[in-house]
């Protein structure tokens, strides 16, 4: 029996860390920028074919052609969407059409909170994760991170926050502007800055020199009444040993346990109250941070995501369809 160990990667954009971890599992990547240039030899070896989710919106005929070719040979076409469920600047009618067309066989997504039927008959919850090749302890130890003297900031955030240039960042910019004024009035040391131009070493250094690392907002939340999927920082900060305080997000309870390995807030007033609480309870904050670090490393790295996706594709070939676990 031929082993299915080949993945076709068309149209780019498969997350580099996920690609790396799939390759580490022994899968062979055949990559091409255009479907027409893809190496389609040995179809019996093909585990699946990947395309960028938005390719189905931009070039539906191309993706339809891919789907026809692959389905005749029993090979699933899959996409991974890290922008669900709000799809900034994407016309609703195009999304509705893509949902009805069912061009994908397996749709992986970081959020299941979409009113649509999720674009395929087989749907997989595949959240973001920690890229541990970049975000890890970098020589520090969890014991060293318990030393209060190492911290230069009480609160920090780095990320995209230019609301004048990007409308999806306006809410984040307004939030941190208001929070900064209230922290300054209480003499709480904080640093909020753009991530552009920061090296990985600078990012990790800031995480490990900050008592409380914040997350607020994500571009995929734009125009939404409810924050759903978790950004990569929600896994990367704990992987570096940092304490994360995150805005309330629907899928947090699918990946973490509030109070045990997850700390969250709801709104500006609650954020300030939580900051004051965790600053006053440094040892408890470090206890939670260490539990969160252990949890992320055990369940939420891209190696885990690659295993989940690999298993889902094998299950598809085994006849399992629908909402996959």
C-alpha cells in the first residue's frame, strides 16, 4: 500500500512554522506559486493539497479547477483561515458564494464562530500556536523569572497599533491610549509600542522584562461584537515564560482554563483592576505564568498543530467527515 506522504502547497502563504513541523513529520512539500506549475505526479502518494483561503475569493475558477482535479483522484483540498470570522475588507456576497460552492474538502480555522457553514463538509478547529523555534525561554529559566529585580516594566504591549493608517487598529490604539493615561496617573511603569522593526530577541527581551504582558484586539475582530480566535501572542508570550493578561475571547476556554493557566479582562476598567491585582500578587502571577508555559509547551505549539492537521487529513482518507476534533 502506497504511503500518503506528499502535500501539494499551492499559492503560498502556508504558515512557515506549520510547514516546518509538517516536514518534520516526514511529509514531502511540493510547493508552487501557481497551481498550473504544481508537480502532480504520484497522486497515490498525495495526502492533500493546500491553497490560500482567499484564493477561492480572488480566483475561484482556478480553485474550482484544483478541486475537480483532486476530487477525481480522491485527494482533499484544504485551507487554513487565521482571519475568521470577520474577514476584513472581504465582500460578504463573495464569502457566501464560497461557502455555498464548497470548493474545499477540509476547512481549518482558528475560529468556529462563523454564521456560515464553514466552506467545506469537513471542518477542523486549528488555532494559532507558539512558534517555539523563535519564541522560547532563550536561555532564561522560570526560576530566574521569579526575581522581581529583573523587571523594567510593570505592563507592556508590542504589536500593530497605528489606527490612523489601519482602520482595524483604531480600537486597539484608542484602548492603549486611554489605558496609558490611567497607568501613568498611578505611577505604573508601562511601555506600549509598535512591533515593526523589533527583532525576535528584542521581543523576547521585552516579554521577560515585563511583569504583565497584555493582549487587546486583533485585526480579525474588526467590526465584530465579540472577540473570538486567539492571536499568536497568546501562545508565544507564555512560551517565553511571560505572564499574559488577555482581553476576553470566545475560544480562550477551548485552549485554556481561566484561573488556572489563563488570565483575562473585560473592558478598560476591568483591565486596570486586573493589572493592579496581579502587580500586588507577583508570586501568584508567576505561578499562573509557569502553569501557562507548561500548558502551551504540552499542547499548543506548531508541532501539535501539524500533528492535528496530519491526523485530520488521514482521517479524511479513512472516510471521516464533518466537524473534526
